[in-house]
C-alpha cells in the first residue's frame, strides 16, 4: 500500500471511529444527565484540576469549546473554578461531588462496552490497538506543520 493511500485510509478510519465513539459516548452519558462533551471535560479533571487550555491540549480540541463546556458545567453545579497558583487568570476546573457522581453513573455502561470490545477483538488485539493509536497520535503531534502544496 502506498503511503498516501495508507494516510487516507487511516484518516477516514479515524474520522469514522470518532463519529462512532461520539455516538456511543452520547448514549452512555445521557442517563447520567451529561453529554459526551461534558463527560470528556469532567473526565479530564477527575484526577487533578486543570486550566481550560490544558484540558483542550489533552483532548485535542479547541480552548473555546472547552471554555463553553466548562462554563456550562459550572453553571449546572457539576464543576467549579478554583484559583490557579501558577496563573492568576487561568482558573482551574475541578469537578464537584455532583459531577463526580454523574461520571460514576457512566462507569457500568463504560465497563460493559469495554468488555464487549475486548471480547470482539481479543484483549491482546485491543491492547495493540491502543498502543498503535497512541503511537500515531504522538507521531502526528511531532510533525512541525502540514507541508505546503
């Protein structure tokens, strides 16, 4: 397979997977009173509070879209802003207990989906898929820029 064909097929596959993951994420999140985007932002800050820009970088989405979601989460009592000792203006986003409880309600469905994928692919193949996707993401990140035509 030529490099250009491999890149095109990879991109199309990732775009299709993105749509599939967004759809299933919406289904998993809805009973918990969340959207996929809300779950994504809350999930990014479960381990530690982060500024909006760091969440955006980690998730590969725009800062503005994270800001809109974070503001909505705060307005709905699922997250709060805390002072950031490293930066006066860039407040930290952290989940509230209600936000953590909403994410916890997603865990059983998430676990069922993970088990179904592991059964369908096999645990070794699923682990290899994770490794290859992470490697591809790192390689894309390392590219300085898109070549000019």
